[in-house]
C-alpha cells in the first residue's frame, strides 16, 4: 500500500532564503508525482508534475526532483517570498490499473518579511 | 473561463443528518473527482465520475455516494453524518485523456456537530 510522507510538517523562514521540502513514498511503482500548493479558501494549484521517467521539472523559482529508486522527491524554492506562504502537498499517482492519487499531509510554509 | 465551482462553501450539520454537496466543473471538462481532506488523514480519494459513470472509488463506507449529470455537474451525498465526517471536501475536474491535470475547486467546509 502506497504511503506518502512529507517532512517537515511546518517551516518558517525569513524572506530570501532558499529552501527544500521533502516528500518520500513507499512504493516506487509510480506513474507520476505532483507538487501542489494549497492556499486557505482557494483550493489546490498544481505546481509541477514529474513523470516516472523524468528526474526533475522546473518552473520559475521552483525545481522538483524525483528519485524513484529511493522513493524521494524534493521541491526546491529559490529566493523565497512572503507570497510563497502556503501549504505544499506532494501526491503520487500509482502505475498500472491503480491510478489514484495518494497524498502526503503537506508542509505548511511561512515566509516572513 | 470560470474555474471549478463548489457550493456551498461552508455547511454545519448535526449527527444523523444527510448532506449534498455540489460541484460544477470547468466548461468542457467531463471528469470529476472528489476528495476528503482532514488534518489527520490528509487528502483521501472518494470517487471519480466520467460521462455520468463512476469510474473509480476510494475506500469510504456506503454512506458516501455521488453522481454526475449529463452537463458534467456532480453531487456527492453523505447520509447519517458522523462527527468524523467533518472535513474539507474538494472537487477536481479534468479533460478527457488528461486526468493527470486536475483543476481544483475551493472546497466545501463541512462541520458536523
């Protein structure tokens, strides 16, 4: 049974810092992995999607890596800004017939001006 | 283009009652998925509908049910509410063939007293 863990659960940093959020999963037979951002009252926004055959994806100040063999993904945020404050969720989609998304509990990020 | 719309945004019910939540997908999206989000369990998949047919179902009791109408709008119903059903219920829609790319609504916050 796939389990997704995110560390740390909460993070508070000063503006301008580079930071890394971690996601680990127990079953390496995945179809893809996604990072989402959740803002209160605004639902979820997909940030990056990494297919199982890919090693990383980049979008602006965000870079996500995937190491399937070790069951790990990291989300790197460069030069953090107060507007980055949100909860970041990692979700894994299984391979084969089971394509449901399995979610981590998230990392709550606060970037302080 | 309007996003995914969920109504109502907030709901308070008492134990034993039933509730119906509504989701209007993005125009042209025929796939709708429902998720339950709680602090302890995170996001958990409830069910997915496509063209009025349930295509996938999560591990929830039969008190949780859903349906999709011919205009792709979807409803989920929870009967005999329990305190543990208090959660944020999220709906996501996607285009046929692009189920990896889901667009989420802001959710319905259900409180069961």
